[in-house]
C-alpha cells in the first residue's frame, strides 16, 4: 500500500507495481534565466517538492533544510546508516518504525513525514537524491545562482569579492551569487568562471593554447 506524503500518494517502485518507469510523474524546478537551480526530475523531485510545500505552509523551511542537510552529512559519514537505508532485506514497516523512532520529537514533522514516506514506499535508498533535490528547490526559492571560480592559486578574500561584484550585473533582478572556489594548477594562471550554464575562460592555459594555434 503506497504511503501518502502530505496528502500526495506515491506509487511503489516500478518493479513492485509493474508500471514502466516512464509513467512516473515528472516534476521540473526551474531556477530561472540566470542559471540558478537547474531542473530536478522524476521521483526525488516529487518527494522534495511535497516536502518544500509542506515546510513553506508550516513556515519551517529553514529548519527542514537544516535537518535534511544534517541527515545527509550523517549518511556520508556513517557506513552503518548508508548501508541501512540501502538494505533491501529490511522491511518497509521496520524502516518506517525506525525512521519514526529516530526523528519524532527531534525533528520537524515535515522531515519525519518525508523520511517515513520514503521508507514506506521503498525509496529510502534515494534519500540523498531527495535531499539534493530539496536543496536545489531552496536555492531557487532564495534566487541563488551557483558560480564556481577556478584559479591556479588560492584567491584572497578581496579578489573573491571583486569577482563576485563583477558577476552581479549579469544576474536577473533579485538574484544573488552563491560563490565557491576551486584550485586547479593546470590552468597556469588567471581564472575560469562557471555561472549557471555560462562558462568564461580567462586562464593562462587557454591563452597559451590560442597562441599555439595561431603559430
């Protein structure tokens, strides 16, 4: 019997109910023209969207996001928990009970309901994907645009702020940059900037390659 998540009934796995995977409802979350949160599709988005709507209604979005992130970190650091959620030999009923016992009165009802719905529908193994989808939805909610700066050497705080300020005119109204940095010595110098689906190559390596092609 499917478990309902905030009034939304989710079908069992295609292997259980005999339905083709292509018949699953698709949910797309568009981050907007500025290249914010990308599209999230298939079942993980259904659960994440239901959780987002319930959390927004209950005005606990930040709390649910924090709880899900903490759970994701625990999944990454605990081999026991990671093996548990992926273990197909543990019954749905047992997983529902375990998730309830683990989170009830410790986390919001939205988080508890999300976890128990996944457990009841044999989807707990997709928990990390559901949390990733929820994080993308929250980025879109906050109108955050992901930008990654890659440099050959670490940037100073002043340099990072300067790049962030330079990106601001390229955003849509109300959007803001969520900036991260990476180090890649192979670019030799300069920068590469990935903002949404746009890529700007200002690296020394690309300039050297251009000169070599011209010779």
